[in-house]
C-alpha cells in the first residue's frame, strides 16, 4: 500500500487529503483563521464548581466554557499543584526543579472536585476534545507533549510501551533505554513507530519535548491575564503528518510555498532521508482536481454512498449517534440469498471503515446490515470489520452482530464529524428554475473578461469554469479560448475546476484571491 498526502491551501481555508492506493481515506478542511485546539495548553482559572457532576467549568477563551471532570485531574494533580505554586511564587522558570521535588500521594479515585479545586483557582489545563455541537472543549490537567516516537508526561515517572509493539525483546530494550535517558519525575509513552529506532533519535526527540515543557512553564510564570495560551499544538498539516508518516508514504504535495517549507523542515527533522518526498505543486489544474480528490469528495459524502454493484449505504447523523443502513440496491442478485447478503455486507464493511475515517465519525455508530441466518457468515462479517478498522488511529470498540442484525461500534470522538455538502444550488437561477440560454454563456464570459481587461485594466487573472464548458471553449486549433487570449492578452488564463457547477464561473487574481465581479462593477 502506498500513501500520499495532498494539501490544498486557499486564502480562506486549508484542506488536507490522505490517499491510500489513490483512494481518499481521510479528509480535513477548516478555515484559515480557525485552529485545531486539541493539545493546546492554557493557564486558566476555575470559573464554576459543579458538585452534582463532580466537575468544574474553566474559561479557556471559547464561547462555551470548557469542562473538566474530577477523573481528568490525573493521579498526580497534587504534585502539579505544588509545583505551579512554587514556580509562581519564585517568579522565574524553574521547570527542571520538579525533578528534585518529592512526588506527592496520588489523587483519590473516589474523591470530590470541591475538595480539590475552588472558584478562581489558577490551573494548567490541556484540551483533549474539541467543542462539539452545544458543548465546550473537554479538558485534562494530566499534561502531555506528543512527538513522533514519544509522548512526554510531566508529573509521572512511568515508562509505557505501545501494545502494538509485539516483540518482548524490543519492548524491554525500549523501556530500559528510556528509563536511562529520561529525567526524574517525567513519564514517557513509547509510540509504535519507535520500534527499531536508535537511542540518538529517541534522545533527540525527548530533548525537544522537554524544551516544549520548559517554554510552557516560562509562559505560565509570565502570564498576567487569563486564559493564556502557553503551548500551541503544531499546525494541522504537521500534526496529521506526525501521526501518519510511515515508510509507505510516496509523496506529499502542497500548493503553497510557506506550508511546503514548514512540512519540508519537519520531514527533514524526523526522516532526513525522505525529505525529497515533499513536493511543491505547480500544475495549472487545482491540486485536488489533478489528483481526482474533488470527484471522490463529491461521491463519498452526503446521505447516500454507493460502493459496488449498485449497493449503497444510507448514513444519518443525530445528536447522540450515527445510524447506517445497508442496502443491496438494484445489483444483480443470485439465487443464493444468503451468499448475496454476505457479499453485500462484506462490501459495506469495507466502505464503512473508510467512511468512519473519512468523516471522522465518533460516538456510537449503529449499523443495520442485511440479515444473515448462518452464524459462520455473521462471524465472517464481524472479523472483516475488525480487520478493516485496524488502520484507524482513533480508539474504537466493535461488538458482534446482534440477533436483529445490528452491529454497534463506538469510536473516539475528538472533534465534530466532517460534513461536506455535496448538493449544489444553481448559481445562475438561484432555485427559480429559469436561466438564460446556455449558448449565450460564452458571450457572458467574454463581457466579463472585456470589463476586467479594458475597464479595470486587470491584465493577469485566471478564470475557473466547469470542465464541460472548458472543453467546449478549448476545442479546435483556433478555439474560443485562443481567440480571447489573442484579443485580451495571454495574461488571461482559463482552467477547469470540478468544484464549480455547470454554468458557474469565478475570477482569481495572481495571488489566488477571488475577484468579486459584482463588487468591482459597483465600485466602478
């Protein structure tokens, strides 16, 4: 299996697509001014104690206050609290002084939050779950710093090894190695990709993570207002790359020089021999169109998802759970009903595992498979689903089919499920049902080009249109496209864009900013 990462950076949003054997398996898109806050660490104050929930609310700068449960305080909360008081009173960074502090007793598991925290108390918290729906972020005080090979946990003294490392000799080697190089009172989780790594690589990353901790403590000491961001997670692209990067990565394509350099620097740091796989995309087509990602997005999101031989899934989202219905559709059916049901269900299991990653669906997922009477077939389906979910990084649990043919899946929910609108409103009629004659479309485009070139004196711009009209204006030796360029200059570029509707068009300046034709006409 080969993997490719494609990053589309636009002025208003950034989108990241992960391809496995050219198939889209993960997709993230967010506004440029938005940030992925999981992992961010804040110096904040307790705003409200809720004894009935055994929790409190903390203001970390979001519209909704963040939620901190007693069980998320961590076993070493007393040690953390004592350390914070010490460094705050001394007014200077004593991030390494914790190694000399005695470790205090663990926090009681059956305790109450009102005995530990009080309103107005200053604490350090880390976001572990994004705001979802009407809920604010979920917090923890068990601080951690994630790297590629290691996760550093201050106020802990344990070394844990990923369960996915099966070799007992390798597990013992890694554990002994980290015990010898880590500072006292710092815990470490050894990630799966650390298997077989040399001591120099692990030690280098450990020093980087310790530096993150020292910088966070320094900002905590200097904090004058609350909340204050004292540690910010890496950018979405780098964070995704940190968790996904493996030898199967063939290429990383990016269409923005700044993000390209950021990713290049990171890959050079973690895998210098693979730095050449990071490539700056310079093609004429939009980057997602070039890699057939736009088409896959259109076909993979939405309520109905087809997979093979006419079968399809219907995916419904509710506040509490996701419901998936498996339908055989109009596929050619055999006389063997049981075998036909098994074939449809196995295909559904393959597509569903992809959809869970693609949409980042979390919480409870209930799947209504086609009924099968043979226990062996039900077990085969369950094993197929478990195998397909092995590549899913999110924690999950799968139950065998119930007697009603339902499969229940729980999947870690860290951020809202990705929901991409695949239906399109007509950009010409705006839902009225009547449009100008399509044969006049080229006349409309030429009038806009003429206005930009001769009235506004804009000589360099790019016109994006649907691939079908593009094919029409590009046909022939002396095409309409060539005539326009000869008339208005070769600074006029025309490219097909699969994101646009049939008679939709958009103009962009050389910096990638959209030119608002209505606004331009009004200003003129």
